[in-house]
């Protein structure tokens, strides 16, 4: 069965509207994926996510492996049952932790040996183990285990890392195919109308365009259901990130899903969609919300700043989320300053609603052939706020 379908292409750019077909439903793209690392999007319930029309969330194989543990989730009937989420789940393979926990790991051709921060115990993550964990979780979209390099990155290191990631990609696919075959045997080879799980390969190569080209071509040669650009938004200038996307996406199959990992600012999403990206994930909307930064039509507002203590306007008069319909800036400022949990919840709900609404706007702009017009209108407003002190 097909796993991705292009609905409409932009006549002026590489932007497109599409659908991803997963075991837990269809996803309209372009789409933003809220990060639910430990089986929860911080501060919000699955029911609240559905109310704002979140179609897909991300879990993390590394973190869920340690807490609550794979056996617990397996006994619960998988991650969907465990967290009461009946929509799509994409799982990160643990590859990002190779980057973020560099002080607690050792990389070998076999895999990555992690020292668990809470008790110092050592655990070897191999490509095969990562796929096994993600399958046990019941992920709809699985990611290959890879090494996400830092920035700046030495060319020789990036090249060697790329070779390792490609080898791991082959091993991930082999393990995934064996797991899929076993699943069919367990189901007595009965024909199924249910969409199958998807495995995405990851393109690496730091900011070196020749390495990115090699990675893209060789990953496509291995063959995956979708392709992700990893190792970006790790400190490199935006211009370099955009150039990598621009040069890499044309090398990927047009009829496959294109995923830009770890990117979630409004301006970056507009640029990346224009260059042919379909999926995005990032902790920024939720993390920034918990730190008092809110995304609005007219830019970012730091609600903890003193000017909002007696500002009785809605947060964003052009937003119809629960927060903007019901609460004034002064109250949001009070909640945050008082350390009330409600501040974190309302802020997160609003920022994710903003992201969902943004991606819907982009979809509509492509369908109605108004991409450049809507992009300019949005960004002109978004950057119109006078910078706060």
C-alpha cells in the first residue's frame, strides 16, 4: 500500500500538500509534530492535543527504554494504549541522544554505549536494538539509528560519521524487514487493509554539501518509506541550513515524505516548506512556553516582562485558542510570576495551537496558489513587534 501521496504541488516552489498513511490514520502535510519525549507532551493531556487538532506526536526510544521501561509499555499493549493516544506516533531512534548526551556515550561500529545519568549503568544501543525498541513501543513511523554530529564538525569526522550512519541504516532496514515479516506470520499472512508501519532513513553530513549529496544518494539506494534531514539546527547559521535543504531535497524521491528534524521556528518552517519539506518537529514551542515565551501573530511575547503586568488586552486578538478567547495578558503575567502550573499549561496550549494553525495556513496557501502572498503577509506581521527589553 502507498504510504505518501502528493495532493497539490505549488506552481512556484517545491512546496506541496500531501498525505501520509499510517496504521493510526492519515496525516495531512505539511505538519508540525509536538515532542512527547517520555510519552507526554509536557503539561498537556492527549485529549487536549486532540482538541487543537494535533495529528501526530513524537516519542523517544532512548528515554522510554529507561522510564518506564519497554516491558511495562509492552504489557500495557504498546505506547498508544499506555498514553491513551489513538493517532499517529513517530519515535526518535535515540540518535539525537548520541549528540545531546555526548559526555555520557562511546560510539563504536557496533553501536553506542550509553551511561545512564541516573545510576551510571551502561547500556549498548545498536541499530537492531533501536528498531526492536521502537517496534515494541508500537510506533507508526520509526526512525533509523544514526549519529547526529555537532556544529562545527571537522570534515573528516563528518565523513567517517556518515559512513557509520549509512551502515547503521542498512542494519536498521534489515531488522525492520525481519520484524515486519514476523508480524505478517503472527497474523497468519492474512491480507490487511491496515497501513503498514513506516521506516525513515536519515540524511547526515553536517554542512558539507558533497557529504550531504553522498548521504542522500546512498540512503535512497538503500530505500526507505521516507527521508529525514538530520544534524541541522544544531548551531549552524540559518543560511547554511537552508542551503543544505535546497541542495539535498531534489536528490530524494519526490513521492516520498521529506522530514526536517529539530526545526520549529515559524520563519524556518516557511522557508523549508518552500524547499520541499513536509514534516517538522521541535521542542521550542513547548519549551519556550514553559519559560514564558508565547508565539503570536505579531511576534514573540515574553509574558514575564514587566510591561505585561497591567496589560489587559488578549494575548493575540487574531487567535481563537482557549487562552486568547478567555484570558488577558496581565493574568498570564501574574500566573507565570506566581509559579502557577496553569501558566505552563495555558502557554503550551497556545503555542501548539499557533503551530497547528500556522501549518494549516501554509497548506491552504499551497492549495489556493497563494504561497508567496501568504508567506509575506505572515512574516511581515510576525516581525512587526518592537523588540522587548
